[in-house]
């Protein structure tokens, strides 16, 4: 898997760096986790600070283009990024809503 960084833009307002990248691969399309690890190795930063926002592949080609956000700390990523992206990347756990079973009121005895 070969990764090339197309562009890096500093977004001072949101305290992050936006990265556009291109990956050439063989075989099946790499998972989000594999993409984060490849970006981590290419940019020399921990994978916990990287959030993959978008991945696009083309039919018949072994290339993948994408966008990711790099944060200065893992806490900044958790605070500023959309929750569904954090869940997709495995940085947050989906909160399961537990429905409490409503019990029928007890019958009164006369």
C-alpha cells in the first residue's frame, strides 16, 4: 500500500490540519483502520489523533482518495469531531440505549 499526501491545510479556527491523500493498493480495499495506520506512519503522528473523514474509490482502479483531520491531541479529536466519524474510526464507543421494560401495574385485590 503506497500513500501519497496530496495537500495539507492548517485550519486554525478548528485547531486541526486537513489532509487530502491518495492510496494505491493491491487486493481488496483497505479498511479505515488500515488507512489510519498508513497515515500515522506517513505523517509520523499517533493514530489516535487522526480521523478519517472521507474515502472514495473508483470502479476497476486500485486507488483510493480521501480526506482526514489531524488534531494536536486525542482529546481535541474527541471534542471537535462528529460523533459518527469517531465511532467509524473506533475512537469512540456507540452508546447503546437501553429501553427499560415498562411493567404493568399490579392489580389491586379487593
